[in-house]
C-alpha cells in the first residue's frame, strides 16, 4: 500500500453511506497513530460490526476498537458530554481519548429547542440532538466550550496541535468526516441540511489542519442512496420497493425509516468535485447484488457487480479502492495495493 499519512474520509451522499465501517476497517488495517473526528456532533451515528458484535459511535472516532490509536475530537465538533463519557466508558478508551478545549457543548436547552421548534423538527426533520441550536449559539458567541466543563478536564488537548505534530513526524492520521456532502449547510440541499459544512474542507477546518496537509480524500458512497428527514431525493422509491430491493434501512440515531433511491451518478460526480476526492469507496454492494456477500477479491465478483463498479470508475475517472461486501468490517475488497 502506498504511504498515506493524512487521509480524510467523508460521505458522498446524505450521510449513512457506511463511513463507520470503512473507517473501522482502515483503522484496524493501517493502525493510524491518530483518528480524529470532524463534523457536526452526536447527530451522526457510525455503525460497524466486528467479530459478530455491532458497535455504534456518536462521538468517538470509528477507530475506537484500536487499542493504540489516539482518539481525538476537533474543535469544530459539538459534544454531548453524557454521550461522550458513556462511549469512553463502554469502549474503555479513557487513556487515549482527547477533545479540543474549544469544542462546543450541547446543553438541554439546545436539545429542547431542536425538538420543540416546528421548523427544525417538522419541516427540516432534524435528528433532535440539539446540534443546530448549539451551533446557532456558537455563532452568537454564547455557547459553552469544553474547557468550562469539569467532567472533561482530563480529556482536554490542543487537537490541531497534536494532529499537525503527528503529521510533521510522518505518522498516519485518519480524519473522519460525518454526515454527507449534500447535508452541507453551504453545498447541500438547503434548508434541508445540517448546521455546518461537512465537505472535506469543512472537516479539515473542524480539526485544524490546512488544505496542503491532506494526502488522500476518500469519498464514500453507498451502492444506493438514502436520506432521513425532509428534502429532495431524486428517483426516490417507496419503502415497499426498498424492502423488496433488500436495502430498507432505519436511522442509527433516530430509528427513523430511511428514504432511498438507486445510485445517483450525477450527485456522485458533484460530491467528488466538492470534496476534491482522490479515491472512492462504495459500500453495501452486497445489498444490491446479494451474490457478492463476503467477497474479498475483486476478481471473484460476478460480471454485474463488477460492471457496476467499473462503470462508476469510468464515469468519474476515479478509482474505487474500497468496496464493502457485508456488515463485518473485514467484509471488504481492498484494492489500494493496485494504485
Ligand atoms: P440535524 O443535523 O440534526 O440538524 O438534522 C438536519 C438534517 O440532517 C436532517 O435531515 C437529518 O436527518 C440529517 N442528518 C444529520 N446528521 C445525519 C447523519 O449522520 N446521517 C444522516 N442524516 C443526518
Ligand atoms: Mg449514520
């Protein structure tokens, strides 16, 4: 595999592309010295399955199972203190988790507002986790920061400094985006978006690295598109049809049924440009082509799924270096050696 010190991974559609699984796999395989999370906050849920057990993280990076990887949260990310402490406890990571002292803090008032305001809960269909109202308070310069919270005092660090120092030392750093490109406040389907920019540039800003520090940008697509909450979804199919297709999903934070459509090449191309993608990942190929389930070598794919991947590569001009073929983090075709 080529040496890739700084890899930024982001979602190419509306979130829930399977970034958690890709990131958990990359973490196990590459053993980065740091995994750092950008993005909005606990509105995102990353799910991954390892040795038959399902794990979910809403605050920690998806490398949480790695015993030697330092787990960081960048200053642009909002923290729900209770959720974070619970995850640190259940993954037993208190010796290696650090958050930036300038992370914003979500309080009950933000969660209440997110659930009570018609425009947020009904019209936009937010996750109700308080992230939008907290980011609004941050813009108004009245949001509490992590440095003011005694329960967090042992976890505080200058995350930007740690990440930049690690990169100076040529260590591998995994930068984890959350949500997806078209939920970006600036580039997405406004107003049906989240409360921040979540493209690769926004994620780098969240953790405090400059654009020239990034070596690879992996944009993750699912083999079909899903979205939760309101907003436009081109070629949307019914829940019944999604069920018949074998890809009906429910939200990992809110349990809401996800809406879906077939893979959207037009959106994929736009996401590639917005994020400056250098390589792609496609997840859940087995949901569309059940015969791919668990396959780990590209040459073992049947003609149809192979063509699906090769058509996307031909249309986008980018390599699909990682292909998800099942729920377990090792159910993956890793073609990085090829490049
Ligand atoms: P908010 O981020 O909770 O304010 O919700 C705004 C919109 O973004 C809603 O449509 C949410 O369903 C969506 N959203 C936010 N985070 C995620 C995510 O991690 N996955 C999928 N959708 C998300
Ligand atoms: Mg998710």
